[in-house]
C-alpha cells in the first residue's frame, strides 16, 4: 500500500533544517505502518521503540536528558546499533511517556544528527499535566485515511492515477465511467487502511463493514480509556449524533439535537477532545469572503464531519446494495456523503483550511471555501443530477470571486464563471485551478 506522505518523509530526511518529526493522526490511519515502511525503505537500520505499557522506557526518560545515556538505552531496547548517519529512530505511542516527548527538544538542540520520527494516537489530548511540549523544536506531518487516489493505487490502478496527475482532462473523461464506479466503491469503503486492505484482498463489502464496525467500537473504547469519566457520556452523545446532524437540510451543528436544552458550554471539552484526536473535523462558517478567511470565522456556527466517509456509511448503517443502485449513494443524507467525501479529499490532498459560507438569513449556502494561490474559491458540492447553482450564483454576485467550483458526478467542464470538477477529481483541485 502506497501513501503519498512518503514523499514528504523523503524531503524531511534530506532537509538541512531537519527537526524531530511528529506524525499526527487519528488511531488506525496508518502512522506505525508508514514510519516502519519509511525506515525499511530509506535507511540501513530502523530502531523501533513502542512506549505503550513500557516501564523500561518510562524509567529511561524519567531521570533526565543525558542523550548519550538515552541512546545507549534505546540501543538495548531496540536491539539495533543506532548510528546517526544510517538509522531511523521511531518513537511510537510517545504520548504514553511524556518525558520522551520533551526529550525531542534536546535531541534537536544537542544531537540533531539523529533522525527521529514520533507518533502517538491521541497525542495532544492524552498529555499529562506539567508536560513540557517541545514547541518550535519539532516538525509535524498530518496523516489522514487514504484518499481516493491512494485507494486507486491500492487497487493497482497506477496508470490511471498517473493520468490524473498529468491533468490531461480530455483523456481522463474517456475513463470517467471507470472512475465513477471506483468512486462509488470508495464512498462505501472509505480510506481506513484496514478497510481498504480487506477490500483489496477479499472484494467483499460485508467483510469491509465488519472492519469498520470494529474500528468504531475501538474508538468508543478509547473514550473510556483516555477521558475523565464525567466527560465520556458527552463525547459519546456528540459522536453518535453526527450522522443525524448531517441528515438535516441545514447541516449546521445544533447542540439541542444532541440533547434537549443542551448548551455549547456543556459540550466544549467533549468537542475539543474529538477534534484534537482527529476523529472529527469542524468546518466553521465565515461571515465574509476576504483574505485571510480565518479572520472572518463565525465560531458559533459550524458543521461536524467524521474523519472518514466509509465510517460515516457504517455509522449510518448504509446497506451494501446502495452502491449498486445508480447514484443513490450520493443522495442519501441529503448529499452529506458527497460533502463528507469532498472534505476528506481536500484535507488529505491540499491540507488547506476549509470553511463554509451561508447568508445571514440562511437562504443561501456554499458548501466549502478554500484559499488557493491567493484566491478565495467557493466549492459547491452537488450530489445528484440537478446542477442548478443558485446559492453559488448568489455568492459570486455578492463577492465577485474570479474562480468558482462546482463538483458533481458530471465530467469536467469550464464555463465563463464556473468550473465543474468531477467528484472523482476534486482531490486534484489545486493542479486543475493552477493549470
């Protein structure tokens, strides 16, 4: 299985300003696999240290930051003769030993010749009080579930992916039916590595659903394991309410639908926990379309989406047969599956901040707005065949945006004021816009 973050890791390895690297991402998105594959392919040796329930490492890092002593201990623990010029050191589940996280500062300042990558599920929310985070002394890499193009590569469609990145839109259109068929499968399967691997090996959607249900159960178990008991019920309420909220015509998150009479302050900590550990994406409304978009956020109005479209299908108990029935997979939940898919593609492929816009009186709404090459670009997501763009037209008339995108199942088409990017190409939006 190939992940495009390999390219970022290669750049990190040869960077003159290299710092210890922390890979951030939700549980089960492939952090451990990525680190180990990178070490196996790009270094002579790889010293893998897992801090989960590891009292030896807790003791090693608890008595100060003598790096020579620490390196000696890491050699013994990993069974690898660590040499800075040819060894990758991996700290997995680093949040379980907070002093190991602090040590990254000293490695950067005093022993930067060592190549260190760290990762940890729930990093940032499972921190112990008093832990010193190495601010400014580490680099970060965000890892998401597989995107649609990585899914295609997992299925052996390398040449199709190469064609997409060459941006030959006329030739891509020739294979549009094939891409649409794969896209329907991806909407159901999603990008969680285990789900993709299961599908590649079995081509059995029922087996994929079992994996998805296992992952959802594992996340719910994490709630009890890592969070104070008084917050767990609210986290579960928020988490389980997301499909209900997305089934609404207006997908703005409303606390009153989680629990009658609920107020934002009751759920602030629970929501922050879900966001910080990467299980939920919060998309804030913007009041205006000026640069930078982040300066015009309305923090009281937002939408919540899951980290993966396949998990949304599983939470909503979507039947496997739905993927075989025309475009129905995209119109379920009033288009929320298409919106969920587009958001995760934008996150994975562009890593851009994503917002949405709605008129003050709520009569018009544009699904997403991103900033590319100095332009604020509205993106209207259309799940069905009705391609009227009343809200987008209203937005363009108000803000006179130069580049406007509609994404739908229709093939690529460029008009005077609008570019229609097929849903199967939305992950390549930056290249298409800049072409």
